[in-house]
């Protein structure tokens, strides 16, 4: 029997991070924030002065990404980059390198390595479609662009980053379009995924729904 995976995919700022993290905590499962890996790769490329179109060079960085996740903190080559990777500019850079097939391929092994006992909650765009097609429970979280821009706005302000609603709506729409239009692992619900719209429910309500789906699935 294989190690159970719950995949939670969805667009930017749909609440995946918060929800996936809480589901993992409730079940005592490991948690994979795959977006963070794309963000770390983008940050690493920028730090190395590598242009974001340099597919091979970025894939080479991604394959040996010197990252570490510890108590809610993220490290890149020993530096605490927890706040740096959450910046909107890094999210946009991440979505640019995420279209490159060699970069996606280079990150597969690292993502799969998070699958450990007693189980994994994996959050991203292609967790249920590509990385963990055998996930026991697949979820696709969505929310309106407005609800997502509002959440992202609050997150950024809380962290002390500048934020502008109009720019955020534009960024989100652009990022959604790029994530859905790409040929390699485009953002779309996995076959059999439970589609959960979080525009009008709280994170905890979403967590409850996912936990009861999972309980029914096992
Ligand atoms: O989820 P997050 O906003 O942190 O992800 C940043 C970017 O990384 C996304 O816009 C998407 O382009 C890319 N990504 C991806 N596949 C994943 C996770 C993230 O392409 N599994």
C-alpha cells in the first residue's frame, strides 16, 4: 500500500496554502508547498544573474536547489528567505520559469521526496494531475479574482510589503492566464478532483470539508 497523498491544486491566492497547511496539521501529515520550490528556483536564478528564459541554466539550478524547510521558515543556500520568496515579484518570476518544461522536470524528484509516512498534503497547480496522479483525495480550490486579490492584499500588508489592489487584480489575472495556458502541466482540475469554491467560506470550513472527504475516501 502506498503512502496517502491529498493533492490541493488551484490558482494563486485561492487559499491553498492556509488550507493545505491546516489539513496536514490535523492529520499529522507532511506538507509540500510546491509553489515555494518554483519561487526558490526563481529567486536563485535572479541571485545568480540568470535571465528567466534560460531554460537549461535554470533547470540545472533547480535540480540541486539548496533549500531547506524548517519550522515554517524557508532557507536558500543557508539564507532565511521566508519573506523574500513571498514577494509578488518573485511569484510572477516563478510563474515565468514554471512554463519551462526542463525546469518542471528538474523539480519532480524533490517534490516526490516529500511523500513520506504517515502521509502528505501537497499544494500547487499540478499535484493531482502530474506529480501525484495516484493521490487518494484530489481537491481543486478556486475563488473569484476579487476574493483572491483581497486575500493577497491583506497578506502583503500584514508582512509590511507594499500592495495596490488594482495591480494585484492585474497580476492575478495575468498569472492565472499564464498558468492555465501553458502546454506543460497547465492549471486545471485533475480528473475526479473535488472542486471547492472558497469565495464565500472560511479557511476552516474548507479544511473541514476536505477532512471529511478524506475520511470517506480511506
Ligand atoms: O502557489 P504559488 O503562488 O506560490 O506559486 C508560484 C508560481 O509557481 C505559480 O504562479 C505557478 O506558475 C508556479 N507553480 C507551478 N506548479 C506548481 C506550483 C507552482 O507551476 N505545482
